[in-house]
């Protein structure tokens, strides 16, 4: 396995759960991190627990569901570290309730975070990674994206769409040394 040391890794949804665990993993491998979240207090706690030097970690409070927010992540990362080697679309929203009780606002929150944010990341990252000679985008999915689950119709649909979307775009960039993976 190649060394991850000094790789520039961006993780969305880094303030808790899988995102915080990914941050700890990449910190142990001496990567330089950009940690993105909605919640400043929790993100500060994650950064404090990592005990990294300020020069090695950039915490960002950004709305990933807007194209402007994704551009900010890209520009601030490149300004600080010069490139993005690995970008992990980890942020996700899941609401467990029957479809007929799901509001349009909840539907939008799920789709905007789980799918639209990935669209914006692809639009920002693919040109950047082409210019720098390659990179990797990892999208965190769910088993619900393969097997429908009662009470999780919208979440399952967002993850199923994420899987196919990622596969389609991966085919578009495979000759550009850009790898798109789904976990």
C-alpha cells in the first residue's frame, strides 16, 4: 500500500460519527486534513482531539449544499495546501419515518446533502484534479442504496442515486487519473 503521509484529505461531515473516525484515521497516517462540518462546536472538539498542528489541519464551517460552499472548500484548501489528493463526501442526512409522514422540507434536506452536494463536489473537483494530474473522490453510501428499507424511502433513493451517479461520472474521468469510489 502506498503511503498516505502528507496527502491532502478533505472530509465532509467531519464533526461526528464516520467523519470524525475518518479524520482520526488519516491523522494517524500523517495526512494534512481539511475537516468540513455544519456544527462549529463539535468540529472544534474533533480538531482538538486530533491534536494536530494548525499548519496540518484546516477546519471549515461550510454549507456543502450550495455551489458557493463547495467552491469555498476547494479554494481554501488549495490556498492552504496547494492541492486536494482525496476528497471524501461523507456528510449525510437520514430521516427514519414513513414516506407519507415525510415533509417536502425533509425530502429536500436529504437529497440536497446526500446527492446535490456530491454533484457540486464533482463540478468543483474534477477540473481541479485534472489540472493537478489526478486525485480520488470517495462517496460514502449505504446498504439502503441497494436494498429498500421501510421508513427510509427517501434516504434509500438518495443513496441509490448516489451509487449510479458516482459510477457514471467515474466512467467519464477514468482516463484523467481521477478515481471515484463508493463505500
